């Protein structure tokens, strides 16, 4: 038995034996709930929010939409809208002269997520979202906060995605302050979309997906851990 394990370790390290280790994606929000949709809007300058609870397929069962407008040249409107019709989408809309920031918060309606494992056991988890449409340079930010019991730290990632469709595919390990956050004990997730004057953008499914990992990628330490788990 010891010889077999030793041979497996050698083969995996050399990349000869490379079965793939799988983990299921973790859905944060697919924007298909509620069936009637959800929306919040601001006319002129100001802020507004809306929280909807009892949502299936949404982490924590609730979603808070918030719009903050910092500039309004013509007193028009900015909005953040969930459209549940297939495939489900979240849209930030700014009329002419509007500079509005859209924020989505998942925290079980203020109660906190209670320490969910957004990695689903994945070794190299990736935050993923698909931008279906953006007419201007879209500012995109994600903040992930662990439970107070785990330390209460927040990791974040922020970028300018530019215009047009795009795929957000960012390793959680690359988030700023990732080393201080336990992604298996998450209490709050916040997504922020922003941009220049009259920014419009639409995205769909937001989730954490596993990076396909082979035994050869894991190396000696990873394979030894897997073998110990299998024996247990």
C-alpha cells in the first residue's frame, strides 16, 4: 500500500497522472427571482434602496439594491433593475446627464450570511460574472467580508472593464487583502457598478466557480492531503 501511494505521488508530481479534481459552483445570484422583478430608482441627485426577501437561488435569500446619484445635469433618473425573464439580468441605467452608482448587497437582509463557504471546497475559486452590455467604461467592484468570528476582514477587487460585453473571471486569491479573509466563512458580499455620465450596463449570473485542478497541479502536498481525506 505504501509503495502504491509513493508511486502515485511521483506520477502526479511528474504530471503523468492527472485526474481532474472537481467542485460545484457557488451561486451568489442568478437574478431570476422574484418573478415580478425588483427595481430602485432616483430622480435628480440622491439615494434610494430596496430590499427583497424570500428569494430562491440567492445567497442569504435576500437582495438589496441601492442607487446613489452624485450628478444630475437635467434632473432625470438613474435606476438599478432586476429582470427575471430568462436568463435573468441586473441592469444599471442612467439617463442623460445622470451619474449614478448601483450597489447590490447580499447579507440576508442585514442579518449576515452566517459564515457561508462561497468556495464550495474549491482549491482555486474564481469570482465570475458576465457583462452582457456596457455602453461606456464600466467600473466594477466586489467586496467580500468574513464573519466577525473569523475576524471581520474584507477583501475586494476593483477594475475598469471598459465598454462592450466582457467576462469577469477573477481568482479570489488575487483580491486585495485576500490573505486576511476566510472565504469559507463569508458574512456579506457587495457588488458595485459605476461609470461616467449616462453609464448603462447589464450583467447576468454572479457566482464563484472552481478552477479545474489536476493532481499534477496540486503537487506533493495537495495529493497527500487528498489521500488523507480519502482514507478518512
